[in-house]
């Protein structure tokens, strides 16, 4: 995830038409899914349980991802100015 994030930020920084990017997900979705949908039966649970947060479901930082995010964010200005 960290390497993909860095590639995405680099591509955005090098694109002269891009004025900014935004991504943030504090924590991963629970392994049990997102819960019932409003208006649906209580048994209708979305089974999504993506692991894309900055911390895992137990609030532990995902250091591998965070190191790539920090590095890419620092490097973004260099990528932008070198195009």
C-alpha cells in the first residue's frame, strides 16, 4: 500500500493539471464488516473489511505504510518542481 501511495502522489505531483490530492482513512474496517445498511434487515451486513487505514483495527500504527506516506509527502514538492 505504501509503494502504491508513493506512486500515486508522484503521478499527481508531476501532472501539471493536478492542483492537489486527498486521501485519509484513519483505521481499517473491522474484520466483521461494516454493519447493516440503513433501512435493510439487521442481517444485511456488508462484508467489506478493507485494510487501508493508517492504523489497524486495534489502533496500532501501520509503520510500513506511514513511512512511505511521510516520505512521499515530503518528496511531493521536489517532484512538482522538477517537472
